[in-house]
C-alpha cells in the first residue's frame, strides 16, 4: 500500500456563528485547506465529511453546493466526538488503499450553548451511568475522582491543566478564547461537577477544519512534498466487552488499545512523540489520558502537570493549541482541528507557540459510546 500525506490543512477561527449554516461553516475550512496546497475542488477525487448534529442531512453534499459540485463520491460520517478523526481516517484509508490519489476531509459542527449528553434513553434502564448522572461533566468528574482515589491526584493538579491550556491559547489566533486563567481563578470558578469547575470544562463552539490527503506519488507530482506531513499511523477503536462495575462508564480502555496499536503501526514509542493534541473535554480527562497514551506510568500524571512536562517547552507539550478547554470543541471538527495543529508544528509554522524541533506528533479524540481515534504524524522532509 502507498504512503499517505497531508498536503493541505487548515481550520477556521472557532467561535459562534448563528447567522451561518453548517455547510457554509464547513465550506470555509475546505477552501482554506485547498488554498493551503494551491488546489481547487475540481482536483479532489472524493470528499469525506464529519458532522454529528446533522448526521442525516448530507452535509458533505451541501458543502459541495457551496464550493463546487464536481460529481465526486461523498461519504458522511458520524461517530460522537471522534467524528472528525473518523472522517479523516476514512479519507486516509481510501488513499492508502490506492482507491484515490487525492481526497478532501472536512469536519464541521454548529454547537450553540448549553449542556450536552444529558438526554439518555427514553425508556428502560440504561446499562451504565445509574450512579449520579449520565451527563458528561458528571461522568468525567467520577473518572477524575477514581484517579484521585487510586493515586492521590489533587483538585489543584486537575486545575493546573486548565491554567496550562488557557495559557497556550493566548498564542493561538484561531482559538475561541485567548485569555489567561490563573490557578485561583480556575479553582474558584463556578463548580459544575467536582472536581471540574466551569473553566475546567470544554467550550461548545461552532467550527470546522479540513485536510487534503494525497499519495506520495501525487504529492511529488504536484510539488507539495516540501510541506507534506506523513500519516504514520491511523487507528480507530471501540470498547471491548469486559466484566466490570457498570455504574461508571469506562473512559480509559479504548484509548489504551488505540495508542498501543498506533505506536505499533508507526514503529515509534511514547518517548518519540514531540507533541500531543489530546481530548481534554474536561481537565480530569487530560490527566487520565497522559497515562492512557503512555506518556507516563500509571499514577504519574499529577507529577507531569506539576513538573511542567506537558507545557510548551516541556518534555512532551500537550494541547499547545489551547485544547478543547480554550480553543473549543465543535464535535465534528475537533479531530481534524487536532491534525491541523500538529501539522502546523511539524511544518515549523506555529509561530509563538511553536514546539521547537518537532518531527513526530500525535492526535487523540474519544467519543463515549465508544470510539477512540489516534493519528501519528511525521514531518515528511
């Protein structure tokens, strides 16, 4: 099978755009990604579109109505918070398999404001989440408290994740928020579900991101290898059945399986990763995923945040974009926005927030239900 490369990638500045439609928001990043590699929609052989809230509305075809209907096949993808990563993976797989030479992947979401994940089933007894609440703040609060029980992780250590990510966002012009949040401010913010305060919860925003993926032969033919980013691994997992306490959803296992498979596919280990964009839907989640991704041993995540190892300039910078906590979390776009962030660093084009000498980066998203998407990217030249 051929190698596949990201040759064009971009995202819009995340925000709230009630005056625009979902296809209009998606079209903006599609055009930006095409401009990034100097190509047009007429050069694309297929489109893979990720969107969650309008999953039955053929968003991909409606994006083409905005930027050019060329008759190419369109695949629409929905996979919870892993929607964008899944669309990217489907696009990558089609190129890797030799089905197409060059394709476009777009992730887009229009979120609005308010709490997500509290609906639950209309009838019957749910299989899990009976304790406390099935809302996402409660689920990840429970997961954080379990980590605290096992390893002594403190409220302050969880809060430091938010301080770090909000600081990183001040250097990212495409982030929704670009403000410092000192530790006292984070810890004294409105409590949503202990230990997550309001400033430790991801931001619901509107946004889109897009990537152009090509074979090596096509990238060379078009003269695009100079800024190309190689996709060394693309992995998607779901939870295996396991005998466990079903009161609390498992937010760890599918990430651990995905990361192990990704490292094997890429032929690298956690020590080779120069930066990570991971799924910090809540501050507690980021702490857990340091360990789930093998960035440290079990029980060492609190030390990592205390020692600054995951901050810009540290051993393995995490969420230099500002992450979901500050950049924002438009569900269908997040997976490809992560690809954009890591690609920008590998190209050496991240400006003030540049991770110096970055050659290999990792992206991670997880949607409870469950789906985990991980990509390992490498500077091509």
